[in-house]
C-alpha cells in the first residue's frame, strides 16, 4: 500500500525539463520537493492506476459502457442509461485519457533514450490499449499530434479511426518485436499490473494485437487474418494468454484511496442492477455464473434483471438483482483490462473462418467457456461439462454462440462489451425506451465530445462534431459494418 502511494504520488503529469541560460538559474529555481522528472517506473505506476481509476469506475464504465453493452441497467438516477449525459463527466474522461496517454509517451521517450527496451515496450503496449479504448469510444479524435503539446501542437488535428487503428496495430507490433529481443532491463516496482513479469507483458501485448485484429475483421479481413496467423504461427516470439493467470487485471490494494472503483461506488450508492437481457440469457442457458454475477432480488429471492433505460421511475427497486459480491463488494477487487477467455473466443471466431490459429473452433470455444467459469470460481468438472454440453451451449458451429459466450465472459469490462455489441450486433439490443432521442433502433454508436473541443479546438474538431447525430449516433465506427441501424 505504501509503495503504491509512493510510486503514484510523485509521478503526476511528467514535466519535460526545459533548457535555461545558466546552471545557477536552474539550481536556484529547482524545487527539490516537486521533481520535474520522475523515474519511469513511477510514471508507469501512475499510468496504470490512473487509467483503471478513471475508466473502470461508475462514471467511466458502469453508468454507460456497461449499460450500452447490455450488462447493467440503472435502478435509480436513470439518466445515463437513457443517454442523458453529464458534460462534466465527458470532459473529465477526455482529460484523464489524454493525461494517461501523455504520461505513457513520456515513459516511452525516456525509456528509448536510456535504451530500456522492456520499459519502452510495456509503455507502448499500454498506450496502444488506451488509444484503442479511446477511439472505440469517440471514433475520430486527436491522435498523431495529441501528446505533442511541448512540440507546439496546442490545438491538435483530429485523425480518423481508419488511420488510428493501423497505427495502433503498428505500435503493438513494434512493442512485440521489442519484447522479443530478450532484453533484461526491469520494469521496476511501478509495474502494478504484472509485478515485473515480462512474459506476461509479452502475452498482453500479443493478445491485444489479436483483439484489434478481430475488431477490424469485417472491414479488412486480409489484414486481420495476417495478424492473427502471424501471432498464432510463432508462439515463441509472440506468446499470448494461455491461462487465467495471465489475465491483465489491475488488482487494487484495498486501502483508501486505492480501493476497487466498483467497491467505492458500493459503499455509498445503490444505483445499478443486472440488466434484463443479461439475466434472461443466463437463465435460458442455465448458466452457473448467474449466482456469481448477480445477487437474488431482495423482494423474493429470484434473479430478475432490470430494463435498460426505461421511461419514468422504477417501482419497488427491491425486485431487481444487484451486482454480485465478487464484482462490487471487494475493496481489493480487480479492473479487467483483458482476459484469457476473450483470447480463446477470438481464436474460435478466427478458426471458424478457416484461418490458421493452431486450434479448432470447437476447442477454443470450449476453452473460453471453461476459462470464464474457472475465473468465477466454478471448477467442478461435472458442472462445467454439463454446461458446455447443454442443449443451448453445445458447439454447433454457429458464430453467434461465440458472441454469446464472449458477451457473458466480458462482464465488468464495459468498453470491450459495448465495442463487440456494435461490431457483431449481438446481443441485439434496442435503444433505451426512455431515451429523449426518438427514432433510434440501437444503443449509442459513440460517445459525445467534450464541449471544450468545440470552444478551444473548433477548427480541428468541426468535421468530426458534424458527423454526430443526437450526441450518440450518426457516423458509425469504421469497423461497425451493421446495416439498417440508426
């Protein structure tokens, strides 16, 4: 706990050392209690913790992505599930995102300058992950000039998602190749994700490459296939997650202020329930995770989901299931950046397409289910076998089975859940019936831009802002190939 405070506390936003006229001036004007340069390991700690705190709490994850993707609904203060957003929340998330990206870039630059190859690769990996979350949320945004304010780009241009995704892919490939050099420089105690385990960082990097490749598979199948086959064809150079022990989970310390964000919300709030689509799907499948994902309704002990974003107020909120203890009532809980089960479902989908993955769709599908069940404490072989061989779960070479199980396994990762819902149109969710925006047939395609981008960067943001309809719809994600949706 003390280490976490120490490594994060002195990092903040890294200030680049400016040249001055004389050494004497520097000595006189240097505050020893406010360092202008922090060790890279400290800044890495700040990057990891700050992103987890901002994008996996109630504001960055529970209220909107988790409801847009169909996992959660709100039972009190329903505005966000109805797409009535708070401008302050949007601005705060935007600011947090770019603060993290800038600090990650500082780590990359300092690591490169000192030939710290592993540190450079780790920071590149996590920054690419941050950019993927960002563009999947806002689509077009400042990217190529975004973290270059010190180079004079105070009003950065907007890059299209069509250009951002290839750049993310290239960055992850560079990071993977850096890791593959076998350098020995340590990440230090600031590695709050994997405690300095370079093998797990390598796996995270290449597993993310699989994710982004899958995301673009409907718009550039050739590139997607080449990435997936390159990775799965060379497990030694490009290892991927092979068990739940590899999961990229940011684990919180349980001590204030570093408690798991959903737990922090639980201490004072009771605004969220499990969604009706989520509960109904698990009931249909006789899914043993239901008792872990959700708590029975207080009114009658039944599992019952809430409609996402209904009109009016909800009567008798005690009739709805709340979030399970593992996910919301553990101060030393986790924020899931990526899971082993997700990787298996990625491989299952690729194998079903006939791509070379080193496994079969059947095996990967079953492995993904088993991994998710194990992650949630379900290890009894009979229970697992009964579920996998159930009439509605047994593999029948239907890609929607993969989508279903992936959706169930991604619980608590609203970012990936919402993105996959837009990519696959599964589950087929309607727009919230209580939305103030009529005529839409699906949950939001995107997230609003902060008002500051119009007032302070209007020339660059104007075209992207014009693509928006009703704050949340309009131009779809580049990789969203659905038709007939609005």
